[in-house]
């Protein structure tokens, strides 16, 4: 931690300034004692740790374990009388943890230029586009590459690993920001989920630019957002901590988004429909393996292209161009950065040797994203049978079953349902729920619970010429099942194996 060894009294003063201490009397602890670490993980404790008791499933045993490992005071919304440690009782543990984390690491976001992205779809793709543009620009000046915190990977300059959450918990997040500062990465791009905004994971993070992509029905469930209003309200919180805002004029609830963004010092808009937008994209077309389009910004006008399939990705590209506009990045760096950007698990394209089968791997995991992916695939491959393979998560995001079912019913010729992080539910039960909505479109479907088998069937038994969309998992290497995450082969590898088998048969 950047602020290691500061006295406990400094942390108490922080909580007092934000009116978070529930007990107004003297603090029952030695305020001069140095704090060596702030932690909420009982397995990550050293002597003189300030321990944070957070989470609905927190158990007293965790605190006892932390005490035995060296914790000397704890922060909690309720005291634990059986634990002989001083308690700093707070009124809001999430806000307290966010503030303590930011303070413990010395407010690292103040030393970085951070772009934060939120939206129902496209966050990861846009994050990779932005990073590629920024890195191209930085390389031209002899600077090191930027840092990235995404759904796919956490790369802060010192640590690189598969991401567990779209937006890390506060102490992890602030550690990554601090690592980026230590590594000398001046710029950082991060995805900011609605849950992170709603529950205070990004408290204390200064955003140089907040990007609002879109809003649609997703994450509506008893364990996430009770309704769309709560979902939108949570996402709009991103503007409270941003200097600049980049917003889409084409998204649903655009007026509400613009009103919330008005608190920022500067607001830049992007659009494919409204010529008055600051960044305006037109003449979108497919050119070989690229998607090309014309762009006009306050500083330049020219042609741009992306190598990622999917006409809908132009929206994500325009968002990245708008961020580049906010940072004053030259056109040449924008053009080069966009063209060479690669997004793992997002519209990855594989083709059989004879060209008869095209396979697209995409992370589309809600109705809005699957609808856009399928519509784009139908446009790009109008004369091919379109097969879609997907499933839905278990135990949350129940609304996805209707949205994804309707998207498949509207656009796909052939539908295969399989597992996609079924969690506590049976795959067959989830598929049956999706099937209710497919029947409204008079569409037949096949259920193959084993995803490996389902992918092979989708590809090898397609009526050629064919295009097969493998949706939901992208480049993920785990399936979340009843007993927790279990390793799985990513869809891209499964697609290549199936295509190799197809190619062997065709050559015999």
C-alpha cells in the first residue's frame, strides 16, 4: 500500500469526515498505532492489519481468523462481542471500504488518466479499441503501453491475469490502480459495471473520461437490479466522478443520459443517426474482412476501419474515437489503433478450408447483444443458413432467457441450446425456459447440454453454405456449475477443432 504505516487515527479521521462512524464516543483503539495493511480477506492478513468485515455472507469465523493472523482492529456495521478486538462501527460498510481502500493506496487514480466505460453491451470491445488507440499514440512518443481492467483480463503493468469480475472489489481495484502508477502506465482503461457503481466499488476513483454506450434490459433479477429504472440509475452514477463524458445520442434514454452527463466539465457526443453529434459516423460498409466507415470529428474528417466483424461494432469504434477526441489523440493514431485492435472472444472469425462454413465466436450473453450480433451476421451473410448456439446463466439475469430467445427466434434459421454458466440450475431447465419464447416464433430448437458436443454438432451438421454463431462464452475458460467454476475449452478452440474435422472429411 502507498500509505502503509500511517497511524490508525488518520483512517478514523477519514471515516469521521464522511460521517460514517456510528458511535460518536471515543474510539476504543490506539489511534497512534500504524496500519500495515487494509484487508477484507481473512487469508490476506499481516500484523497490524485493519480488517474490513463486508458481505452478506460474512461469518464471525473470518474475523477470528484475521485476528489470529495479526488484525488489530476491525471495521463493521455490527460489533462481534466474542472477538476481543476494537471495532470501528460504521453506518455503510461499502462506502467505508471504498474510502479506506482509496486512502490506503494513496489515491492512485489522481496520478492516472482513467477512462471508465459502462453500458449493457460493447464495454469490452470498446475498452480494447481505446487501449489500442492510446497505445499506438503512446508508442509514437516512446512511452510504455497503457493498463487495462476488463471483463477478459486484468493487466495493470505489474499483474496480468484472467479477470474474475468486470470491475474488481475496492481493495483489489485500488491495488491495481496503484500497480499501474508504479509500472509507469500513465493511462488506464476500465470497464465499470452497474453493480460496481451501485455498490460503491469505484468510490474514490477519479475518471478523466466516462463513456456511456447504451442501456437495455439486462441484469434485472432479485439479486441484481429489481427493474430497469434501478439499472439505469446505477449506470448514470458514473458521471459523478468524471471530468469528461462521452455519450451516445443513439441509445435508449439518451435524454436522461445527457442530463446526468451535464455535470461533467465537457460532454462529447457520438452518433450514426444525428449529424449534430461531435463525432458522426456514416457510410458504414463491409470491405473484405474489414468494416469501414466515414467519420467527422471537431478536429478532422476521414475514413476509418475495424478488423472486428460485426456492423454493430461501429458504435463501439465511434465511442473510442470520441475518447481519443477528448484526449487530443491525432487521426493517424486513431486510424492505426482501430485497424489493428483485436478483442479476444468478441466476433472472432474462423472459416473452413473450402469457405463453406464460417464460424463466429462472440460473448453476446443478453438479448440486446445477441440481437445485434445476429442482425449483423444476417446482413453480412445473407445467402447462408444461420445457426446460433447459446445458453443462459443460472440463478441470475433471468430476463436474458426471454431476450435471447426472442433474438434467436427472430433471426436464426437453426437453434441449438446448451450450457452457459448454469450455476445452481439444471441446463435442461434453463433451455426449457428459453424454449417458451422460441415457440412464439414457431422455431424448433435442439438441446445439447454438453457444450463441446453442441459446438461440434452446430458446425458439422450445418446445411452449407453456413454461418454459425457461438454466443455467450467468448474466450472464457471456466463453466460456473453447481460446485463452482470448472475448466472448459473456450469456444474458439472448439470451433477450430470442429472445422479441422470438417476439413479432413472434405479432403478424403
